[in-house]
C-alpha cells in the first residue's frame, strides 16, 4: 500500500491513495492552519470509526440484522507532553431501529474491534481502546 501527501499551502496538504480519492489534511485556525481539512489526529479517530464501521455493517448484513441508522462516535484523550499520542480512546456505536437484537449488535462490534479492524487493533497497542453500544428506539 502506498499513499502520497502533497503540500498545498501553509499547513494544508492533500493525501491521495491508490483509490485516487483526495483527502484534505490541515490544522485548525488556532494551530496555524486554514481549517481546510481534518487534522492528522482527527483522521486517526475517523480511521477507527470507518474501519470498524465497515466490519460491523458487513457482519450485521450476514446476520440479517436490519437497523435504520448507525452512527459511531469516537472520543480520544491525548497526552499532555509531546509526542501528544492518544492515551485513551472510546468508541460508541449508536444504532436506531425497531426490535434490534442487542446480542447480535454486541457480537458484530466485538468481532470488529477484537479481530477484524486492523486500525483498532494497531491503535490498541498504543492507547487504552474501549467501546460500547447504545441502542436508541425508532422515533
């Protein structure tokens, strides 16, 4: 796997992988950037959510579990001193739907986080990575 990151201006970069999709990377205005993209550390958290989300969706499809909405919220706490790595990360899977089988949701999430999601398994070696499920009734 290879990606390329090209400097645009200031702290703004563009990343491109083999898929040819362009991703904007930048820092916040407060950190001297232009706010034209996600920060590298935000992208790490998004990578966990995207990787695990793809697993969970695939596993639940095989289990024939139907839901109306899925959102994954990832909260990361960083070290105070440099390098400011993530020390604690919590992933919250929020599902909406009627009569959702919580046991199957939990099983799909566990399979992703403990076996299939490469990003989560890599990050778990550096940070305390936890996860939980929230089931919301259809409104």
